[in-house]
C-alpha cells in the first residue's frame, strides 16, 4: 500500500506534514494547494478550499523532494488536487516543465 505525501497549508489541526517516504513500489504526491485563508473555515466547500494556483517558486520547492522520492520507488505519481477551474492542469504542466 503506498504512502501518500501531501502538500497543503501547515499549522492547522487537520494539517498533514509533507513527509517524503515510500512504502511500496508506487509513491504518490498530492498537491492540494495552500489556501490557508479558508483551509479550516466553517461552511467552506471543497472547491473553495482547493482554489489555489501554485507559483513556480512553490513548485520548485518540491523538486529535491520529488527526486528523492523517485529514487526510493519504482513509480512516482504526482497528482494535483487543487481542482478549481483549470488550476490543477496548469500546475501539472508547470511541474512537468520544471522537472524536465
């Protein structure tokens, strides 16, 4: 069973730290966005919470972590779950360019 690494706002009761670890031959990283302003706000929809467009600098922070994790497993899947409009698609394209 793969361990899922996450990127999300830190400092909340619900925050999951971005631990980089592989527990199987498949590793997964999920990017939820860093919309800290409404992360735990009552009445917020999932769509509102994940309304976030990563900057190039924020994605570049992950390059050493991605490379480290890729070296620990056979397959690495990177999922963008900042699913508001086309933000996930844009960020996935940015990440691909940054990693190439």
